[in-house]
């Protein structure tokens, strides 16, 4: 069962935070796992499908979403992730 569904024709953007670690994820779709409180989503930064038992979900605007993606890319570049 989907908890947060995008509006027809307009994408929705979400910031998902795992309270225990403070780790943030960005996504365009979040669904609730059947029979529980866990959510599942595809992390836009890594492409990984992620399931969290405990989370905070906040709908964000496109500008905030894109800023989060840009900061993730620059963090990877600064970590010596180049193929030189």
C-alpha cells in the first residue's frame, strides 16, 4: 500500500531521515511495507532500494531535492572517487 503518492502530472520529492543515525536520503516515491511501520524507497543518490523501520519523511520542493543531489555528487568527487 502506497502512503505517499505523487500528484498526477507533477512529481513529488521527499527527504527521508533515519533518526538513529541522522542519515538523509532523497527519493521521489515512498511506500509502506505491508503489515508494518517500515517504509521502502529507492534512494536517488545511490540507486539502492532501501527499507527503514524507523524514519521521518518530509516532502520537499524540487530545488531542495536537486541541491541534495548536487551535494552528494560533490562529496563523492572530493573523496577521490575519480578514475585518474
